[in-house]
C-alpha cells in the first residue's frame, strides 16, 4: 500500500540521517513497520523539502514495479532529489549490512533514470531510542538513534496538538464506525425522511446553523451524537452550499476552528451510515490533506470510496493525492474561495449555538 504522508507541517534536517530517522513517526503520525519512507527534495540545489511517501516494503517479484512507481511519482511532481529510509524489513547480516539491499538498488536506479539523485539511503529495524541504524551505501556509516521524543519534529508536532500513534493500524481504527444497529437505525430514519428536517426554513442557512451548533458542542467536549442530530447533520452535509462552507474551515490549518471541525468530521464519519458517511469522510480527508497529513487523508478517502464509490469530492481528492498535488496548492484554492466571501461556519464560544 502506498501512503503519501505529511509535507509542509514539519521541516526536518535531511542532512543528518539519525535525526531524519528519529523524526519519521512524527512526520507520518504513526510508527511505521516494514516500510520505505521516501523524502522528496526540490529545486536545483535539492534544498527545498518536498513530499514524503511511506510504502510497504514490496514482496519478492514486485520490487522493480514498486521502485518504478515511486520514481515516477517523484518525477511527475517536480522532485530533483530524495533521501530513502527503510524501517524494518528484516535484520542486518553478520557483516552488519542492512536488509532489502536489492530493493534499494533498484529504487536508486529507477530514480536515476529520472535524474533524481539520492542523498542518503539508510535503515533502522525500528524507530526507538538506542537502536542501531546503518547505511546502504557506506559500510562504515551508522550509529545509535537518539530518543525520537527529543527530536525537533516531536516538539513541533506535539506542540501543535497532533497525536503520534503506535502503528498505522491504530490510525485506521480511528475511522471504525459505531455499532451496526445504530447505523441501521439512522439509515432507516434517513430513508423515510424525503424532505429536509427544517420545516418552513431555507435549508442552506438552517444546515449551516446545524453544523455551527455541532461545532460548539464538540468544542465544549460533547462528542455524543443523537439519532436526531445525526439525521440533521447528514442532511446539512448533503447540501452543496453547506459542504462548501465546511471546506473553508480547513484554513488556517492551525486554527481552533480547523481543529474542532476536523474532529467533527471524524465523529460524523463514524456515526453516519453509508452513503451519507462519505460526505463527512471527504471533509475529514480535505482537512487532513490541507494540514499536510496525507496518510490520514488517504485512509479517509479509502473509507469514503467504500461508503459511496461515486462521491465527487472524494474522487477529486483521490485524484489529487495520487498525483501528489502539494497541500499548499489546496490551501491556495481554499484561500481564493475565502476571499470571495467570509466563511459561514464558525465556533460560537460566547453562548450562541450558531
């Protein structure tokens, strides 16, 4: 599985292999296992940090295919250099040389075909303090990893309120839906409701007010969703105008509104039945994409495709993710939309309910 992961959220020193390895869990949002992490570099001097990708190490027979796929992804997105880091994949041999050397050779060769130079190729069995790491190119290169918790990336990510999970599976479980009987009950309510729940009101402002009220509850620590609230919010997010207003909450990514809104989208992604859950999943994917967490964005989009294979926004974001469109480009789109009019979605912390 290929997972494009954060760029723009945290800058790391790509010249120090030990610091780079220690930063990986905080850049990805989880501790990877049996993975190769590719750090892209841009510009003529390869001084500008680009995209970061994590992929599962390929099984025998698929090494060349994966090497070519990674090289193409970097080439089409304007990268001129890369640093490669393998985590896991086996143990060092008796001479101390790291595992998966054939795959790294093929990856370096594929990158060279696109004139992408490799700065470092490094390996560690896992990312933890006092673990010995090594290099693929130089046998004398290597050392002991510092405590990842003391890295600059850890300080920045933790200070921003982001959580680093123990594994990718742990992140995936955040999207697990609530009890099937709850979803079935809400699906039945939605099926029987042919008209919007706001009788006699314009559905767009009513839907915006519904979202604002939900944001206020979440901001206050109330994460419970009743059947009535779930139905009303599902209707609200189904309205194109309301969903457009919700998209604008993602910028600036470090704002309280963006954080609370992304929490709400995740709650609704779990609390709504299919296909309605796809609306919340697409909003969660967009918010994660904008703040640079492309791993979470990819997971949300995969779930959205399961809930509603034809969902337009989810398909558009998936195309952007597969093409490795930088998060900064999405931020630019949101900023242009914000300039056309003030966002209607906002936190109501002074006692109002939106």
